[in-house]
């Protein structure tokens, strides 16, 4: 791969490809990010978003071979999900390591200023270059900006002399982000920057990035963050071409707008795809019928009698030729359409009807689940908590407030330390947990699906028909699947046999943006009770049902029938 440094801080990829010996990861990407522009990378898990960021930064693994032309600023800042810190490093050392380049720029400015006594053109040029670099790196405000960043990201109360190993994973991520921004690189490359950020910290970061002078490229599953920050999107999912969204010459879909606008464009494209598919299918049916009918008429046409055979011979010959031409043309058109017809649009994610007798559970009256005086340690304290047949409840609260604990208690995964739990007879409760664990890592998704649902139900609703897993993954060992793929399988197990009470813990984590959006829409029409625990700002801002906010140790009642 050929790399050039831009003098005006833009970032450009031309025919950029990358892959390992056994597979391609990126193919012929072509895009430009100018100063002040912010490009969001989207696409299914595993399409290469993190790989692209590494390639752009020049930090790709040695086994990954990259081709093409890359033009980028000299000073690149890269934030990875895996943080390269040792447990015994001090926070101050981590920050100083990140701004070592800024300190070097400051020293060069001092040296260039001292050299001005020579009064030579070379010395003046050196000073002008050093001053420009110092202004772009904001060298005079490092300490003030450090304190502002740590405060804005919610970690100002942690002393700079603390060791990395003494902090939580979320605190480490925030310090890494603060140190990166403090270095004021010419371009930013960010991989899931809002992981571990609360609302206030995420909004602080959004404001910082919107004011960033250089190009920004970031990958994120945070739809609210994407919508607020991105000035354009690069969709790396090759499947999008099938949905009617045109692919540019680079092999990736470039969209110049916000995430909300992108969703609207996708919906319009899918509607066009559906209309075109239906029109083609209608034409195919008409052509098949026309060919059959014409062939039937020709084969059963009565031949001429002795009295008129000589009179009609010439006319009939011409008629037969015209019919033959029409049949031939129809057959050619039919053959072309059958060969090149559009693939049927995949059905949107939806839940089937609840099992027989489930409706009666709600019609009988009374709650499906009732907790009275239930407590779990010091974290969760409930008065009376009821779940009704068609409830729609969003559970929010800070980390540690007890959201996951409440869902596990409702699902019967844990028992309360005190209090009672009553469930309706015959009630089935499903829980989609944050961390999916399958007992047999050697089993395949198909085998597990059949085992859980039973052969008859699995045959009636095949795993491949749900659109959650690729056919190539159906028979792979569970242990070889990504976290996102395993979560998709867990979701499939629920969709195929919906429970009366569906509990979801951070349901949009590890799901693609498209699937997360489809899941939310499907839950709106779910034929049972739905309780969701989520930090997802996009979901929370659009939620139309009831919202409960948990606070650790604070009693919670939900007794209204």
C-alpha cells in the first residue's frame, strides 16, 4: 500500500483493499474525509470496520496485507476497543505518553524561536512551520484541556497517580479517550468511542467531535451518537446492494447524510425493491400463462376442411409464423426474467403468535408475575411489582442500579433473599441476557435450535428462515461464533417460540444497526408482555411505553393493575 501525507489534513483512500491469505476483508474502497467532516462506519459485525481503522492508522496486523493508495495527515490518533495499557502504569504516565508528540512540538517551537536571532530566511521558515504545528496541537492549553476532558468524561475525581490496574474497564476507556483527544491529532480514528460512557459523557464527546477541525472516522453501534455526529456514512456491508441501495465503484455504500436520513433512504429503497419484485413476479406469471395458452391453442387448432384448405393455406401460413414469433419472443423474455429476476426481499423481523392459551392468561385478570417485598442483596429492593399481560416497560438507571438483577429475578434465574415471587400457572418467560452462554461449545446453531424447540417446531420455523444467521454459520461450532452471532442465535430461540413475558437486557448490544432497529419495531407489536433494560439513548428517546428508573438500594413499587 502506498501512503502519502496530506499537507491540508484531509484523509483519502483510493482503491483500498485489505485481507488475509485465506480471505478478503476490505475491497476497493474509495472515499475522502475533509477537515471538519466526520465519517461513520456502519455494517454487519465482522465486515471490517475495526480493520479499516487500523489500516488507516498504519497499525494493521502484520498478517493483514493492504493494497491501494492512502493519503492522510502526519499526526493520526487511533482509539481501539482493546486498550494497550499495563496494569502497573500510572494514569499520568499514560496521558504523558499520549501527548509526547505535543511536548515535542512545544520544544521545537522554543528551539525555532531561539534560532530567530540568526535572522535568516531558513530560521524564519522553521519558526513559521513550528508555530503552525503548535497552534494546531494547542500546545499552550494542554493542562487546562486535560482537566476539562477528564471532567467532561466523568473521571476527574480519580487521581492521576492511580495505577491502571486499580480502575474499572469503563474508567480505563474514558482515560484513553481523554488522552487521545488531549494530543489534538490532525485526524481522529475511533472504534466504538461511546462504550462505557453515560449520557453526559457521550454528549460531551459529541460536542467535542462536532467542533473538531480535522477529519474524523469512527465506527459505532450507538445510533444516537451516529445521528448527532456523522456528516456522512460508509456502509461496508456488501449485502446492501441487494436492497436497492446503489454501490459506488469502491465496493462500499457512501451516504452523505445523517443516520436518520440513512434509515429513511433504506426504507425507501426496500419499498422500491418490494414493488419491483412484485412487478417482476406479476410479469413472470403473465408470461408463463401466455406461453402455455398460446401453445395450447396452436396444438388444438382445427385443421382446414377440403373445401377451404386451398383458400386458407396462404393466410394460415402467415398466421402460424406470427404465432410462432410471439411464442418465441415470450419464451425468450420468460427465460431472461427467470434467469435475472430480483431476489425476494427478506421479511422484516417479526414475532409469531403466542401459543394457544396465552391469550386466556391475560383475559383471566390479575398479573402474570407478582413480586412482594423482594430483595436481592443491597442492590434491589421491591415493594409490590406486577407484570401484566400486555405490559410495555423500559427499565433505566445507572450501572449497578439493579436492572439486570430485576430481569433475572422475574425470569426465575435467581431467587430473592426475602419476599415472594408468584407466577401464573403455565406461564412461559423468556430472557435475552447481555452475556450469552451456551453450555455445549461444540454444538452447532442448527442442532441447538432443534434441541430447544423440538424437531417438529424447528421444521415448521427453520432457523434459516428467521434472517438472523447466515447459512454458512448454521453448522459451525457455537464456540467459534462471535458474541454478536451467539446473541442472534439466542434471539432466534425466542422468536421461533415467543414467551408470554419477554425480558431483554440491553437488547441492542452486539447487534447490527439494522437488526437493532428491526428488533425495536417488532417489539412494538409483540403479542405478550415486554420489559427491556437499556442504556441505548436511541431506544430511550423513542420509547412510547412506560419507563421505570431504578436507583441502587432505593425501594421500587409497580403495583398498578
